[in-house]
C-alpha cells in the first residue's frame, strides 16, 4: 500500500474521530470556557502599584490647611489667655509643633515611636575614636593569635 492510499483512507477517519471528540465529549466547550476565563483575567484593570509606606505615613500625619488654621487660632487663643504681655510679648509657642500621637495598645510600637521625625539622632561617626584609624591592625593581631 502506498503512502497516498493510506492517507486517503485514514484522513476521513481521523477527521471524523476528532469531530466526535471535540463536539460530543465536550472538549471544545472546555477549551472555549478556558479561553474566555483567561480573557477576563487579562481584561481586568491592573492593580495599583504598591504605596511607599514612608510617603503614606507622611501624608497621613501632614496637616491640612484647615487643621493648620485651627492650630494657629488655638495658639493665638492660648497667648491671649495667658496674656500677651505676661512674658514681655514673647510668643511661647513660636516654632513649636504638636507632639506625635501615641500608638494604640493593639498596634506594635515602633522603635522610634517617641522620637520627632526631624531628630538627627546620635552621631556615631567617631564611635571608635583613635582606634578607628588602626582598626585593621587590631584585627590582624586577632587573626594571628588564633
């Protein structure tokens, strides 16, 4: 039997088998539903990019213009209450900012919870003093001793 004769005999049989599997066994409907499901996922709006927690905290703690005006009014009322001339006209609240809010008892406290955001902290630039310049020599002595 020649290849072309085998092809003419088998091609209709294979074609009929594929149609039968696709339509009668429900394979085609499964493929269509999978494609449709994939199109729904791809057409969904993209999720927003992650927000920088530092920026979010700064925006949350920032005063609105309304809060700023209320704060200035409150400071002026306090100055009027203690008497503007009581301290030779010196504004006791000049350059001050409110204390940071305390965290609730359910939240995990931050290690810097009680510190002002502008506080530079402790300068550790000269932590080792004169030893800092010769630190490599000290380490070599330790290695030789082992």
